[in-house]
């Protein structure tokens, strides 16, 4: 959930490393053909081919074609489905999971895939303290790691310290080949293994494609894995496409040019590209898809940190400001004052959606649409403010609180994201209509981070997190003790009763294995967030992309993007 | 002369130390460090980040960090890039050739055009052609490179004559050696034009100025008075003298051979060092940045040393003790 550029998030969607097996097949007339190539573009050059050590999103996307996990997330339904494991069972206490692996899987070099690879990946890579990987934190619950053991050649058992509901989704973790990496790990060199200087034939996975050529900062070529295990309905081996080429194109304007020229087959649109590309659909032989709201959020938050700086003994937020920011009516007034429709029209060229709930509407199952919504109304906002004694007493255009303090505060956002800057400017203007004096300062991302997690010297921020479909992965944001609980992080104990309730919800929900009961927990959480407004959500960009009309079995979805079922896509 | 060169070479050491230390201080002045980008990922714990920071001494002050780096440098170990997880030198090596090719092409293009053009304009001062070239020079100087690059790329995509960015065609592998060379040349045209244009403009103005100065000197009048043909006056007497300051500039531009031009590289999709280093500075990839800084500064002072030696050779009046 790092803050990212919106442009980047569109690209990210394309690269989500999940694939599905069952597209809605209205395409039975067209028999899939083998062969051909798909040309994609990526904004950043990969920095490493090591999927354990390097966690960049674009590498993850490419490596998601090379490696597979025991499970995967269906790009259409967003459900967890079998992948390298064909079935599993869970003990009654929910802590012991037994996975039965597929027996027909070979690594791309021909060596059979077995339980030993799974045990190796977890015990010697992820849980190895010498290896730099953030995956370890995903598989550590309350400071304890999982116990992973091999029962026989194709059965693996995981013993969890406590019940953990997102466990199956977490099992999408890529499995790496033991036979090639064991020696590297024992020499302590794994951190630096599979870097960009590696011979690509040494990178061996079970996925539908394998790396074949890399030209630094120019392109990455993948070719199909002849040993890939998945078969189509006619029992023919997948994938259909022979070759995938990722061109590294850093500049979005150049990417549009390349797409129009026909050099790339896919382009993730920014709002401003839509009026240019949409009319050219026929002429350019492509189609523009809008799959609805994206996952990258934009929200406004106020600093509610009640602590004092340990060195200077001064409070992080001065007392009178804290009084405003912790006052619910103040936050509600702000929520009413934000003109979401203008933001969508001006900043996103009309291609955005308003966000009311803490989860994106595209998140599917856990999304709760029935939360409190704040319609744009400056009058209502002013009434709310008057109720707490904030209005313009001396007719100078700036409101005061009941102690005579002028309502003036700083508003920061990260300067790298131009769309967010534009959004912040509109919000500043909206807040000025309430009689607030807002000092808007764009900061570099690192400066913003240090304010957020060490100096805490800010009043208001506009931020964004990339959301997902699993609410628990936002645990660190919502638990009052979390370090990303941005409005008041690392609380020793919950400062308010609603924060206490959210803590309880997250602790209970993660232990609840019944989906529907889990959903009730997260529904309640979304209601509380919309009610208490610790984060005032604004708008979501829409996920829009253009794809050349040459692919069969194409089934774009909001979660998976255009190519989530890449191994089943063929060229007409 | 040999003594002079040895003295200059010894002087490299304190200079490089100073440059690299200033580099370390600057990158430390910026808030945060490379691993800050992990902090916004809710799935990464703070202990993990602390572990990384300790491993690379990023939790220490700038002097300690610099000390550890120096100790490694003395063993010729430039360290590992945080982002790429491979030795810094390997990262630089992967882009060095591409940058070198582009810079060389720009160097040849701009010097081979600018010097004759400068001489021509000086000789034909205030004539129509001089004014015309001056006009274009000012355009070349003032047009922003990223805009010029986009303009050319747009033109390329409209006509399809030239490739819209990149360094190799998609089917590059299948070409014959001659085909590969031509393919490379084709891809070089736009970035060379973009970077070359502004430097042609500058160099041309300089050369013209130098030349005008020399043409006003008394020995030129003398040469003409004693009846030397005009071409001998210009090329043998005037140009020889006007070229001295250009030699120093040329020495300085040798460092540019490996420094790259980030903006143009990004827009033209040229896989060079410039954009690599821009990313490294932005993400505070300390050792990669320091390694590159060291390399560029070494080339810069080496370039000036070479320029000084060449200067002594070009102009017999200059002597080093």
C-alpha cells in the first residue's frame, strides 16, 4: 500500500500477477491458434529478476508469468483457486493446512516439481533471516512464523501459530526451484542471485512463460514454457502465444505514440488520453475498455496525534488544532465541502468515480456500498461548523473557533503525482469556501514519509494507498497500533472507542474462516470509517485501457486487467 | 612534462575524495533513505526496515557511512546497488556502452558541424548567411530538449521514416552485421539531433567569437599585408590560434561521454546512464550514485588533463614546469 502515481496504478493493474482458467467462453466458434507475439510496455526497467528479494510491482508482474504459487486469485471472480496445489484441507481448529500438489508439473528445465521445492521456498528462503524479503512479514503472525513440512513427495503441511483467514490468498507466493538455488543459499549469496546480470536460462519456473532475453532499459522478452502443465479444454498444452515482449517506455506520451503506431498492443490510458484515443478505435484497430473504478485511492486526512515530542515536550499538534481535527463535525463539514464531481470532471476528464467506502467498488466481495455518503453542500458544511462554534466572527473572510483562533493549517501532498496535485488544488479551493486558510505545500515523497512516521509535524495531508481485495492486508493502516495508522500511528491503546472497535474487528475477522461472517466484520468496519472519517475519501480513477483487436479469449476485468488469463489468450 | 603529469595524477586523489564526500553529504541532506519507499507498504514491518538500514549502516551518521564506503573502495569494491542487488560496476557496465555510443555520435556531429560553421560565420561576419546561422543557433540554444525530442518523435511517428525511440528494432537479432549497424544508426538520429543541436549552437557561437577576436589581431593584418593567400591566413594563422579555448572545452566534454542526458534518454527511450542515475538519485540508491559520481568525476579531471596536454602540443607557447 505505498503511495503511487495514478498513471502507475493503471499500468500496475495490467501486471497483476494473477491468472485465471475459466473465461466466459463465447468464443467457441473461433478455435484458438498457437503462435504469435504480444508486445506490452512497462514504465520502469526491472531492477532484478529475483521475485523473493525484489518486490517491485513491475518485476512482480513479469515474474508472475514465470513463477507460480500453490493458489492463485481468479481475475474474474477474485476467488482463490487451485494452482500448483490441486486441493487442500484444513484441520478443525483452522491452524493446520494440508496441500496436495499437482503431480504433473515440471520446472521449465524438465526437473519435476515436488513438495521439497515448497518447503525449501518457505523454510530456506522466506524464513531465512539472512535473506532480504518483505514476504517474511506477510507470513509472520504475531511475531511467529509458520511451520512448513513435507509429508510425502506431493503433500505439504503448514502449521500456523493462530488462525489466519487470508492464508489461502497468501499461498499465491511464488515457489522457487530447490535444485538450482539450494547451493546459492548455503553460500549465502541468494540476496544477489538472479540479478540483471544473470544468464536468463538459469531462471527456471513453473509458469507459462520463461525469460529469454533482456536488453537493459529497452525490453524483456519471454517465450512460452514448453513444459507448462495447464491444458485447454481440448487437452492441448497452453499457452497459445509464443512470445511476450515488454518494451520499457518511461514517458507516457511516447507510449501513446508507440501504441498509435502499432508498436505495442496495449496502453493504459490517463484521463487526458481518452478523448484522443477513443475516436481512433476503428482506424487504429483497437478497442478502449473501461472496467470501472481502480484500486488506487485518494484521501484527505487530519493529524489526530495526541502525543508529545519526547525531546522538546511539545505536542505534535497544537492543542487548539487538535480540538478541530478530533471533532467529528469538523471532519464531516470537510467531507461535505469536497466537490467530488468537479474533481472528476476537471482532474480526470470525467473518467473517475466517487469513493465513499474504504474499499474500492471493484474489490467485489468485501465491498460495502451501504455506508454514509457525504453529498457536496457548502451550506450543510457551514451549519455543521457553526454547531461547533466555527464561523467568521470578524468578517475578514477567515473563520475562527470559539477561542478566537483563526482556522489556518498546512496541507501537504507528494509532488511526484501531478494528478494528485491538481486534486489538492481543488480541495484547497473547496476548503477556502468554508473560510479556512489552507497553506498548500507539495513535498517530495520521502519528505512526506518522514513527516508521517517520525516527525509528525503536519496538519492535513492528501495521500493515496493502493488498495486491494483483501481487507486484512490493510491491517497496519486500520489497527490503532499500526505504523501506517496515519492520523495517529502506533497508539499504545486506542484513543477513541471507534478505533477500539476497528481493532477488535480486524483481530476477530482475521481468525474467522467463514467468508460470510468475515464479510459482516468488514462491512461494519467500512461503516465506522465512513461515519468517523479518519480518512476522507475523494475519488477513484477508472481503469481504462486500449487493446489491439487481435486477441481471442480476451476477458478484461477490473481486478485482473486485460491479460489476467494470458496463457489462454491467443492471436486471431 | 612527465613530472607534470605525475603531479596532476597525484592531485586526483584528494579531488576525488572531496567530490565523493560532498556527494555523500548531499544525498544525506535529503530526507530519508532508500528503504523509506518500503515504509508505505503495510505488509513490511518496521523491524525489517531497521534490519536493512543497519546492514548498510544507513542508521549511522554521514561520516561513518563515508568511512565504510572508503574502506571498501580501497579494496576496489564499489558495493552493491540497493535497487538492483548486483555490484555497482555491473549496473554501470550494462549501460556504459549505450551512453558512449550516443555521446560519441553527438560529439562527432556537433564538433564537425559547429567548428566549420563558426569559422564560416566569423569570416562572413554580418552577412546574410552569418545572420541566418546565428538565428538558428539561438533557436537551438533556447528550444527545450524534451520538447524538441517529442516534436521529432511525433514527426517520426507521422511519417514512419524513423523509429519512435529505442535503440534496437524488435527484429534486431535477425539482421546481418551491416543491417545491425544501419539499424543502430537509424535509432541514433533523433537523440543525436536533439542533444547535438543545443551544443552545436553553443560551440558555433564560441568558435565564431574566438575567430573574430583573432581576425582583429595585428599579426593577421601583417599576414595579409605580406600577401599571403586568404585561405592560408584563415586556416594556418587564425584557426590555429582561435582553437585553443575549444581544446579546453573539448577536454571537459570527454567526461560527458559517460554522463548521459537523462531527459532526452527518457523521451527517446535510449537505455543510457543518464536516466539510470536520475533514478538512483531520486530513490537514494547511495552506492550506485556514489560509484557513478566517482566515475564521472574521474573522467572529468582526466579530460581536463588530456586537454592541457593537447593544448601544450597545439600551442608551443604553453609550457608546464
